[in-house]
C-alpha cells in the first residue's frame, strides 16, 4: 500500500507538466497515435483512450496482442508510435527500433491462478496445482509469451516445474490461457491478477504476492518508425499522470518494481 501511494504521489508530479502540454496540442495533431500494447492492458487502455482523446483531440488506435507478437511486428516495420510490452525481454528485442531515451517502466502486475467458475476453489499455494484433479494448466507459451515466461520462472523457483510441465498447455497469449479456463478446456491457468478481473467465467484461486513472484514489469517506449512520435510522447506522458495512475490502480496494476539485485 505504501508503494502504491508513493507511486500515485510520483505520478502527480508529472500531471501539471503533462496536462499543460496536452492543452496545447489539439490544433497540431498529426494523425492518430498508434499504440501496440500487451493484451493484458486492453480494458484499462480502452478506459483511458477516450479520456485522452476528449482532452487533446488526438485519436488513439489500439493494437493489442501478445508482446512477443507485437515486438515481431515492430521488427518488421509496423507503424506503431508507442510500444508497451509486458516484459523487458520483448522491449529489448526491438531495442534498435525504439528511442532509448523514451523508455520507462510504466507498470507492474502479479501472477494469479484462475479456475473455472463452475469449479471454484481456493489454493493455499501454487503447490496445489500438483493435485491429480488438475490435469491441464494453461499458461502463455513459456518460450515467448511474457506471462508464460513469468509463470515458468515462478514454478521453477518453488521447485515444481518438472512435476507440472506435463500438465502445461502453452497458449499464444495470456488471454488465450484465460479463455481455456473459461471454456473448461483447462482446469487452471496462470495469468495476471488483472486478467482474472476481466473474466466472465473464471475465478481467482490464488494471487502470488509480488514479493514472492517474478518481477513483472511493463516497459513503454516510442517507436522510431511511427508516423506520430510526438503524439506517442504526449500519450506516454499522460499515462504517467496521477489521473491515469488512478485508473491503472483501480484495474489492479501496481507501480513499477525496482530491479532486484
């Protein structure tokens, strides 16, 4: 809670400067601001985009997907102005395509275990996934999808990955893993805490404390090939204001976590 309050206060420091700049841009908008963002940010960015658009006149176009897919698009020249990844690895993969001076750690998140709502249960720890009744566990592809990479790292850290690997069903994104639970195709899924909040037919069985789980970070940066980089910068400044931070917090996101030694 202290860290969240500190995050909000820090965001407030950006607000006065950012809003002053936003007030001057309505007449000089140069096309839409294209945002390639991790799919776990879909709903919260859909809330923030109309607020920003109404204030500035800048139109936001959201391109959401798994961060590894978005990074590949950017590598092939896709015209995004702002990239928000769900992990550092995918941002690092496009280091040559972004403005390094614009890169910031925007948000953090926590892993959670979701189960079908018609088979609700709570778990004391992730070790409960060893229960023989849980036969299929959906996660993002642990070789590429950030949520899957984080999930594998966490299961390895507590020593149960070798026992669970045979149960794992890799998915193309964290939302596809959640969908597998909602459809009943999987008995459990390891996703983000914020994803479970968007689910219609899944429940949270366990949330992994940020202090125990992997360091989940959402870096953001301006893409060099974008057609409206100035618009991307203005939007990124807005996403760091106290107003935007409050929306992120209500959605369950956390302030950026410092790198661990």
